[in-house]
C-alpha cells in the first residue's frame, strides 16, 4: 500500500514536472514567436506603409515628387525642372523645382534672375524675376516680398553652378483664383512653359 502510494506520488510528481516544463517551453516558444512576429510585422507594416507613402508622395508630400510637371532648357544648356505648383493655405501658390547644369562647363548665374527692382537686388542673389501669367484671367503674378522687401524665393545662393550640379528652388506667389488650373511660368533665359496647378 505504501509502495503503491509512493509510486502514485512519483507519477503525479513526474506528470506535474512534465506539465510545468511543457507550459514553460510553450510560453518560451510562444514568447519567442510573438517577438519574431512583432519584429517582422512592424517592419512589414513599415515597408508597406513606406511603400504606400513612397507611392503617394507626389500627392501627400508634393514637395518631393519624382517626376517634374515641366522641364525647359535655357541658356547655355541649363535645365529648369518644375516639380510642383501647389496652393497653400492663406492664398499662396508655391512653385518648387531645380536648375540643373547638365553641361560639362560651369554656369555663372545671370543678374537677370534677380529682376530689375533695386530694393530686391540689394538682398543678394534671388529668383525675384520669376513670374506667372494667367492668360485667361489676363493677370501676371510676381514673387511675393516680406516686410523687409526680401523676395519669398530661394535667395543668397552661389553665383556659380558647377558642371553636373543642381540648384533647388522655390518661389511663392499670390494664388490665382481657384478656377485657374494652369499658368505660364516665365523666367529670364528660359522659354515660357505652362504648368498645372495642384
């Protein structure tokens, strides 16, 4: 009787030990599996959302679209690409793009890029000469100025663009009426080009 009792106790003890080991092993595996899953899920989600963001970047973050909405070649082989022209809150229109020196020679930025206004010229290199023309509305829009008469555009840049280098730019204008969907961008040394407004 006592032998049977001891034998039963051993079996119960062994079963309890095996059960605890099994629970511990499952918990460890489950925890490891969860960590692995949680490690891959966010990165997969990140990759997916990153891909989504990348795919919608021109709309969600229009400051960095991959394809220009207009490209024109100007004097001495300089290319101007307009990446976006978006309406901002407050009645502004911001044009962004870049100038690329696709030649094998350096390019000296002409003074005409700054425009002819004496007050603006004193602020240094700028793109104050850039204008937008709404031919249907028969209006011309000039780069806005701040209270110190500085143009709301890229300014203070180097007067020389090396071969193969680019100069990113922005210029802010009063926004044309909502009914205006395209305007002509005019800038010294470049042919006039039509751009779509977003």
